[in-house]
């Protein structure tokens, strides 16, 4: 048996007036998803437990069968693992976004009075960001603190024997808002202020401004955590598993769970990602002995954060045409039995521009399944079946063994 999980990050949404009260999933042209939906077990699942933040680390851990209440230690340590960073017991990892704060270049506006314009600085290239992170490291790094380049705007600070901390505001949750009420405590605030002084007139940012792009003019720290430890996925399920993602967080989960993390050239985590390359990578993993392949696609989530409605619809369409269709056709031709699970981790509604706690729609395809089929895969149709799983970590048991753990 082969198992394919297609995780459409943030694809779930709310009804939108401009779409006649429908959602991006409902209006997107996705013939393969809809064809599978007619022959699938369909329903909704909550991947984020009550009382926890609806972040991708929490939700993807649940989808991969790890109870977030037991295993979620924050996304930053997982991202650190994906970068190959060693963490000592006394180390704390922090996500370090390079963000665009309002009024760039206007030194008359105090740091505290600036506005969060963009949590990803127009999705800055990794090459540009690497230069900026190295500049921050040169000025602010020391024996205890080290800044590491990640991908695009997503980077990492490792701090040995860090001061006491509280979790910090997620920058994508305060887009368009003043930052004063959401600033971290000292000494993190001072670090952010100093980063602004380092970055505001950096040649990389001056060049970006000339090209009409937003500057990455400040570091922003959030999601601190200690080194994670996950039980082996293979020990849990007896499957050789591979994960395909452009996002360090998802790669980190794979590494910590002993799964194979596969890089795809041109995979960016946004609408310009190499969709077809992810399909080819998945097919190659199956050919090379993988029993279970988890394809994570970040594009719908980024489009939700950026309130890009048309691109969110397009991202779903490209996932269907460029990823799901060719992998499904390969599995059909392989001669082996297979199952397919399609779902988001959490919603990222374009009206909210951030993640929400709402249950997400899923379809579980196997040729033997005929009950609860739906005509079109989207939020309302999946909900209409009345089949609801309250704990996302239980969905894998249903997927792999056909049983639902209560």
C-alpha cells in the first residue's frame, strides 16, 4: 500500500462576497480533487487543540499523528533542526523574521510608533536576506547569540542561556497595525531596535527600494522554544516516509521524526513555487521505496496572509493540476494499492490575513470507499457529511488502518 498526503497549507477560508459567498476552494477549478471527492470519505477535522495557537507547527504535527499538546515546542526549534543546527539543552531557538516596518527611511518616527507593513518584506529572496542576516550577526551576535540564515524572510536566532522570555507576537497577525502594543520585552526590544539601525540604510534595502520592493528593515523575534524530540514515524506506523516541502518548519518535523526530507529546486513556499517539481519528487520517492509521501504546499497560506484572493484560487488550481493529477496518475499506473488524503492544516482566510482555529475539510480516497462522497471538495460540502474528527492526531489512524481512535 502506498500513502499520499497532500497538505494544502492555509487553503481553507471563509465565504467571500466577491465570490458570491463562496470560498476559494469552492470556486477553484480542481477536477482531480473533485473527482476524488466523489469517491472519498469526506469530513472535517480540527488540527489545533483548544488553548493552542493555530500555527503550522501545531497543525502539521497533528496531521502527522503527533499530539501537539505533547510534542509542540514552538516552530523555531523545528526550523533550527531543518537548517542542520545543533541545539544544546540550554539553547533557545527564536524565529527571526526580516520584516517591513512602516515609514521606512523616516528617522523622525520612533521605532515604537511604526506599522507592520509586511511580515516577509515582499518575500525577499534568500540571497538578499543572507546578506542582511550576516550584517545583523556581525553587529549583534556574540558567543551566546548566533543568527542563522533560513529561507526568504524566515531566519533563526539561537541563544544559549537566554533570559526569561514570553512568547512574542506573530508578525503576520498584526499586518497593517501599529507595533507599539506588540513589542517584546527587553532585551529583545533593544535587539530589534538595533537591527533597524543596521538594516534601514543597508545597500540591499536601498537597492530594493529603487526597484519598487519593500525593504527588510527590521528583525522581529517570535516563537521561542527548546530542542524538540519526536517518536520515529516509522516506529509508529511501520512505513518508510518522505516529506516534500520548501518550508524549514515542515522539514524540521520530518528530520525530528526520522522521515526523509526532500528538497526541490525552485520550491519557494509561495505562488511561484515549483509545483511540478514537487510532483516529480513525490513520484521519485515512491519509485525509490517510500511507502508514505507527505507533500506540503505553502502557497495558499502565503496568499491568505497577503490577502491575494486571485492568487489563492490559482494556487489551489496549480496544486490540483501540477501536483495531484500527475501523482494520482502515477499511482494508478503503478499497479500498487494506494490511498490519498487531501486537506489543509488550518484556514488562512484572506479577510483575516492570519490563521484561524476552524476545522478544515478533508477527503480520504481509497477505491474501496464509496460512502460520504461529495461532488466538490470545499469547506461546506465536507461539513455537510456530518463526519467530524475533533483531534487531528487521530486522522492518521483512520487513513492508514481504517480505524478512528476516539
